């Protein structure tokens, strides 16, 4: 095993720890590959891919193997075990990749899982190569390429939903098996998403009242209740990566491919579809899309799922579902972001205050189109209160590719 140290500074503690993490990931990968294929496989030229989550993510070259493996592999190593009550990111990611690897290559919208091990807490997956992410396209200078990538992303999301809609029992069985601790340790509890959604939504009315002096209207309460009922419903359920961020997707010749499933789960696909109206709302640096882009993405997504869920062919039905879930996403973002904002100061055009103003303003527009005047009035009141507190004229700028 050879580790690439060209970018490491051995004089710092951080660099030394990084090298040890990379080495540990490669050693774990070699062990599980040897167990999987029954013969030693040597990995060299390890390169840190700087994953944003709890895993050490490494690309390594296969130096020697008696088997027809890809030339390079990607390793995701989770050395830390979750604390009691915490989500086990390794278990969710491994269960997700197993679910997709069982599908045909045409249905798979992610790399193939080549090997994994619960005790070593490592996954080895196919390397899709050094290609742009969706974030690269959005931050580039080619608007047409960014538009094409977004539509491909929406289609891939729809294919993901279509191919996993009837596999909830399979996923849950995989997750239970992988969540059991190594060597018989107690299985950690996996938090229930409905509890998380309800908790977030319950925070919003008192938050809006206390911070912005805005009461939550009965219409908004009812719409949130409908969205939560949909989240509990057995209808429209499919796999979701949850973290729908542009840097979690590779733009390949075969379409956009999803990479990170650390919070993957089966949930209402309508929550994911609402992200097409509130793009990348849970990501660290969301920006805006040009007029009409969300509608085009929704059409691309619907084309992939309408054979499975024919009720969504009805424009009014789909729009109603999307509006409720759009309110759900905006409320969740408000619960997450509003408490972190200071009471005064200069606020960036691309910061969280601008994001909240933009998302509530967009919600006002969509609700008005749907004739949901109560929701529109509430969203408009929140928008005005946010602008009054944090600065009039705040709005997310477009992604660079569309400027």
C-alpha cells in the first residue's frame, strides 16, 4: 500500500492525522477486497478526496489483482462509531449502495458497490472518474451546460424514485443488518424522520412570533399538517439521499449520478420533488435558479415517475402536493437558519438571510398561483418581516452559470 504524500506537510499534527486516516482507509479497503475476492489486492497512490461528512474518502489505484477490477476505486471509511441515539452514517450509506447495486445497471443512478464490511466500517465503490459535479456546472460560465445538468439531475432523481418505490422493506432489512454493532454490540437506534420533521415544524410558529412578530395563520398550519400527513402516508414513498446538494452529484456521459447516502432513507418522494422549487435548500451555499428552471426540472422528474404514480399526471394534484411540501421545506430551513442569524448587521446577498427572504417570497408567488390565498398571505407577511429585520432588497443571486 502506497500513500500519496505530495500535498502533505509532515511538520503539522493535522497533516499527520490526515495521512493516518488515509492509510487506515486503504488498509481497511484491502482487507475487505481480499475477503470479498479471496485473494490479496494491492492499492497504491491513495488520494484524499476531502469528503464533507464523517467518512474518510479516498481514491486509490489497483496495483495488482488477479481479478478484473476497475483501474481505480473509491474508498469510504467510517472509523468512528455513532454514539447512542445517533444515526449511523455508515449503515445508511452501505444499505443504500446495497439497495442500488441489486438493481440493473440501467436503473442504478450511483456507482456500483464492490465490497463493504460492517466491522471495518468501509465501502469500496466504483470510481466514476475525474468529472465535474453539478456544483461545478452551476459555478461555471456555461449556462446551457448548467441547464442540461440540472435537467439530468431531475431525471436521475425521478429514476431513483421509480426504481426504489417498492423496496422499502428491502432497505429496512439491509439497514437493520448493517446497524447492528460490530461483534454483537447493541444496535444503535435510527432516528425516525417523521419525529424530526414534526419537531422542526413545531419550532417555526413560536420562532416567527418571537423573532419576527408574525403569527402563523390557520391556512399555513393546515398546509403544514397536510405535508406531514403525506410524509406519514405509504403513498409516493421511495428512496431519498436526503442531502440533495449539487456537490453530491457527478455529471457523467450517462447522466447525473448520486454519490453520498450518509442520511439515505425511504421517505415521501414529494419532499424531494419540492426541492426542485426550493433548490438545494439544505446545502451549505444555495443560490437561485433562473425563471422557468424549476418548472422544467419538475416536468423532467414527473416524466420519470408518472407511469408509477399516474395521479401526478394531473397538474392540479401535483401542484397542490408540491406547494404543501414547499412550505414544509421552507419551514424546516427557517427552523434551522433563523435562530443563527444575529439581530443586526450587514447581511450577505448570498447568505442565510437572503435565502430565507427568497424562499418565502417564492412561496408567496407559488401559493398565489394555486389560489391558496391564506398561505400566500402568510408567506408574504413573513417575507416582509424578514426584509424589515435583515434588510430590504435581499435576494439570493443566481448561480454564476446563469448570470
